[in-house]
């Protein structure tokens, strides 16, 4: 297959970690007989330096013309970088928000996997960590409380703030379909998380999820209240496969799920629209403290590239090969500084990329 990938290396460690992910994509293409063509685009601080704005309209159009976008991370040291003296709509992060919106990326996927080799980093009790976990948090990204009408006003002499949480049936259906499709590629279980004992929007959420579930007889599903889900994530994370939820609940639960893996350099993510197009990036930031030192962990970006292969290109075998290559590197004892422990072999960012590429 011939595919075009827009590459946004970004700032800080972005160029280092994306270079390693491209190394892995090239090796995968060679092994499985594909051609990946890259177009490098600027966004974030590097675009401010080159173009005066964090994202140009031309960059948006070029990203849209690709089959998928692979991104590193953007931004600098928020205390010292001159980018943060600019008005907020001119700062690096404004570029990312604008890009997500322009590409209509409504589904955010964040896998939380505890690798047996890294279970010491898990902050949960040993007997829970020993069971491991492998879940996909699927968060609605463009609706709900963060996008509803809001106002602060004086009501009868009392300052009062209001936010509104709105979902329509179409917004719920399109993400539920995505969640069930993804469950079909995994262990075929969906946990839909809501607050249906209180919220109307959650009761509609439940109704639509049930309608969608009827089209997927092979997938088992359950509803779970968000407060219970927050507890279950630390009590028995192994029970979850795909966790489907709305924007604010997903914001909180995905961070909780990330935290219990214990290692930020390992966390991939994807944001999808209603075609096969997606934006793939590590969950961490641009780590200005270690930028340019060849120390960063490239695995989150490499696993994001594996998601790109699976979800945008439908290349399951290829994605499996990348994920297995990462696991082998860990099993063989190779670690970047952030996940280093006694008795392991410490490697640089580029060495980790070389080792994983050799495993494919
Ligand atoms: P950060 O995630 O960049 O760093 C937090 C800590 O984790 C640092 O000690 C860093 O060294 C470490 N770390 C992160 N990724 C790592 C990796 N791959 N390998 C090894 N260690 C890693 O968060 P921060 O310091 O709060 O933010 C720095 C900049 O990143 C800010 O400008 C922030 O706005 C930006 N940011 C960007 C994104 C994005 O591009 N999507 C996301 C989060 C933060």
C-alpha cells in the first residue's frame, strides 16, 4: 500500500521521538511491502519562530491532504520561553487546539497498558499490578461541558456561573460506533461510563449506546457510573477492555488510567474523525528539561505510530509487529532513563529506536 503521512515533529523532544517513530514505520514498510511518504509540517513554537503563528492555514490544508498525521509534542518551558509571553491565542498550544478542531477529531483514544516488565512502576498494590491490564479509554472530544454555552452573571445580587452539558444523539452514536468497532479489534468488551442516575445527557447516552450495541452481537457491553468507574480503575483495572465515555469524564478517567501505568514515556494516543483519518501523538509533553539530549523515551510515539497503522491504515499485522517489537525490547532489558531500574541496560532515545527497529 502507498500512504501519505503528515509529520509534525514539534518542539522540545518532539523531533527526537518522531525521528525514532519514523525509523520504525520505515522498517515496517520495508518488511510488509508498503511505501510511506512523509510530509513534514510545522506547528507549535517552531511555527511561531518561522511564521509568526503556531499553525498556518496552509499547514491545516496539507495535514488534511494526508492519510494520517503523526505528531511529536509542542510547547516549551512555560516559565522561561518567549512563546508564553504572547497572547494565549498565539501560543504553541493554540495551534494544537485549532488543528484538532479543523480536522473534526471527535474521538480520543488513550490506551493504558501495564507491561509486565514495568510493573514495578505501577503505584497499585502488588497483587493488582501482577494481574496487569490493557485498556483503551475512548473519550468524546468535541462536545459536552467543555463546548456548551457558559456565562457568569449576577442573579439577585449573587455572582453565579453556569456551564451547560449538551449531547445530541448523533454525537453519541458516532463515538459509540467507533468504540464498538475498536472493541471488535480487541477483546470485544465495552464499558460505557455515564452518570445516568443524575444527568439527562447520560440517560440519552445510555439509550444510544444500547441501540449501537444491538448491531454488535459479538461485543459484550455494560454501563458503569463514573464514580464507580473511578474506583474500579484502581481496584480491578484488568476488568476493562474499551471504556467509552463523554468529554469531561474521559478527561479525568484517562489521566487516572495513565497514572496507574506509572510511565509517561510509554503512553500513546490517537484522535479520530468519522473517516479513517487520525492524529497520533504521545500523551506526554515536549519535556524541555531533557530536549536535545537524546534521553527521551520514544516508545509512546512508536506505539502511537502502531495505532496509526491499525486505525487509519487497517494494517493490523503491521501494528502487532510494532507492539511485539516494543515488548521484546523491554523483555530484553533495554530501558531509557525514565523507566530505568536496577539490572537493566540503559539506552538513549536513538538506541531504543534502533533496537525496536531491529526486532521488527
Ligand atoms: P511534560 O510531559 O513535557 O514533562 C513532564 C515530565 O515528564 C518531565 O520531567 C519530562 O522530562 C518527562 N517526560 C515527558 N515525556 C517524556 C519522554 N517521552 N521520555 C522521558 N521523559 C519524559 O510536561 P510539562 O513539563 O508539564 O510540559 C512541557 C511542555 O509541553 C509545555 O509547554 C506543555 O504545554 C507542553 N505539552 C504539550 C502537549 C502536546 O503536545 N500534546 C501535551 C502536554 C504538555
